[in-house]
C-alpha cells in the first residue's frame, strides 16, 4: 500500500532522483502524445478550473475505509480506475504515492496548455475556458461519457471517509468537483448512455 496525504516526503529526492532510469521511463511515458492528451482531456472535462493534482494521485492508491465490523481496512481502486492507470502509465509502477505525485507535478509544469499553480504538495491544474469548451465540443459523445465516468471513478475512490485520514481538508479538494462535474453528469446521463457505455466496456474486455 502507498498513501500520499499531501505532506512532504522525508526524503525529497525520492520523487525525482532515487532511481534515474525509473524516473526517466515515467517521464518518457508522460511526455507521449497519447498520455498527454488523456491527461488533458480529463482536466478539460472537469468543470472546475483549479483541479488538485492530488485527485489523480489518490485515485490510484489504496485508501483507508471502515468495514462492516468497524475495522479500518484498505480500499483498492476499482477496475475502472486501474484501467485508467494502465492507459496513462502502461506497466510502469511507482515506489509510493509521493513519487507519483512529484513526477506528475514535474511533468505538468512544462506541459503545453496546462497551468500548474501552488507548491508541489498543494499543486492545482488549470486550463483556459476556451480549451475546456473546445475539448468538450469536439469529443464524440461516447468518448465524453467514458472520460466523465473515469473522472467519477477517481472522485468516488479518492473521496475520504470520515475519521480515516489525518488531513481534515481533503474533502474540500473534492467537493467543488463533485458539485460542478460529477452531480451534473449523473443528473443528465441517460439510462441508454449507461447501457451503451457498459456494453462497450464488456465488449472491449472480451476482446482482450
């Protein structure tokens, strides 16, 4: 299990230089046009122009939750989140959450059309409203729905359960995205859209 809680790692060189070959492989993957476009589309379809990098980091980690007996256990990411992780990073693994977070921030600082603000531990991504609208209108409806389900899966998995984590402000990072993106999507997506999306997923899995 690895958990990034927004705190500085004890060894700050962990994220960039602990393993040069490993870091280089991740940067190569991040810099690929496909990976960059997937990240760009995800950010573009979040109707909120100050997106915490932490939602991506936490979305790919095991997180604590309470089980039916009141015990604190680890909750694994859903298959949809793991599929998104594979699409973004392939078979690259991370030493821990801090490594993923710092490498992602380092890449995004130089990514075109993406603005990264704040410190690395509290980094936020913004894009222009023009780019947001351009992506939203040019994507096919099926692609838009798929990406919005990916966003929803990241938020559902990453949203902290009460009294399970030391950072009391985590929910404040998620609520604006829940209100601006997730709830409107759930209010407008049709039953037929959901069935079509699920059928496509099943067909793709069967073809693997």
